[in-house]
C-alpha cells in the first residue's frame, strides 16, 4: 500500500476495478465524458461462420464471448458522446 493525499472531488477506485476499466479511466482522465446525454452507438461486426450452429458454438465459448464484449466496450469508448476517441 502507498499512502495518498486525496483532494476535493477525487475518487479512489479499487485495483481490480481500475484494471478492468483502464481504457475508460484513461479516457475520462484525458477530459472525456461518459453519460449525461443520449448517445446512439451502432456496433457492426463481421463474423464468418459456416452456419448458424457454428456461430452459436462460437459465442458460447467464454473466450470468444469475452472478446466480443471487449470489442463492444472499446467501440463504445471510441464513440462515447460523439467525441471520437483517437
């Protein structure tokens, strides 16, 4: 543990949650905003599958499902609030 001095209006985020949300936190610390407005986000994925059964098996694999969720989250961060994350 490292002692810290917090200033008014600052928050401390526990390590496991900070690690899970690193991209979002860096975006916010760079001046980005989240929420507070209605934003429409369209996610487009190109998935090549032989048939519906193959796709169903693909998304049931936890590793593949996690990859899809991460792709959606990153896409949402890039286009949150229409600001466009570079």
